[in-house]
C-alpha cells in the first residue's frame, strides 16, 4: 500500500499549492447555506413550531452544512475517468505497476481532504453565525468515521459511472442522474425525516442515504446506537458496491476502446 500512500501525499501536496483556489471554491457552500437558512427560517415560521420531525431549525441547518460539505468536497471522478478514456491517457494508467481503481481512490482522497477542511470551516462559520454553535463535539469522532465510509461509498458509485466510459465514452448523463438521486434519496436538500413514512423507508434502504443522510443525521444527534446503525449499513453497502465495482472493472477493461494519444 506504500505506493498508494505516496500517490495520496503527492496529490495532497499539489493541492496545498492551490490553497487559495480551494478557499475561493468554498464560497459556493457559503451561498448555499445562506439561501437554505432563509428558506428554513420562513418554513419554521409558517409551521409555527420550533421542531419539525424532531429537528429544530438549528439542527436542520447543521445537518445541511455537513451534507453540503460531503457533496462539494468529493472529486469529479466519473468525468476524470471519461476524459482519460477520450484522450487515450487511460492506456498509460492501466499499464502502470498499480491497480487502476486504487490509484484513482488515492488521487481522489488527496483531492478531497483539503476541500473537506475548507468547506467545513467556511460552512461551519456561516451556520454558527446564523443559528448558533454546532452540536456536541463529543460526537465528532463518530461522525468522522461515517464521513470516511460515506466517501468510499460515493467513490464506488462514481467509479462505476466512470467505468461506463469504457463503453460509452461520455458519462455526464449518468452523473447527472446520480446527483439528482442524491438530492432526493440521499437527503441533500431536505432531511429524510421530513418525508412521508413510505418514502423514508425506501430512501433509508438505499446506499444514497448512507452517503449523506446517515453522517449528517448522526452529526446533529450523536449516539452510539445511531452510529452503529449507520456504520453497519455503510459497511454492508460498501461490500456490495466494491464487489460490483470490481466486476464491472474486470469486464470493462476487456471492452475498452482507446482513443486519442
């Protein structure tokens, strides 16, 4: 694993050279959270209650902050793989003395670390100013574990979308569909607690809920019981998706058509 650790460190150091660009990119999360704050302020006022489905306005904003951090910090892996197929550089990557998927995972993780830090600092500062301090810090180590597993789940899904480029070359449509699924079943825009019970049951049974809703809900209501439920679901889905990813990779390589250089 030393080679992948070296790739991760190299990518992380490269991103340090562009820390200003990362900070500028975090302006997006500031804009999103300010808009969310105004929308949920009106919503809670219209309902005339301090809590909806067990969540206060403060809980909802902190939930949305972490969900946005996870989404905005992940790399555009599917587009990266598709571009490598179109320009032919994937041929060089496949011939290197490392596993293609583990290499992509190391590079993506190196890209994500600083984004997570900057987005958390910027987004957290905005929500703190708007609705007050974050939830109990004692639960943060548990949340960190679920965020790492959520990142791996997203990696498996986006890598499978990227591998579709081995056959179709273009994957933006698939990526767009995945993003919209995260909006609804992942609980990116609205916590799943606010959904009708039948839709909650469906959403919470999918890997998308464990990518966003699970970590974000644990963040605002930390407990060992909820942590165990989230991690168990993440591990089960990670095993399933990792198996599917390996299968599609093995099949995709045999059907890959190299273009470009």
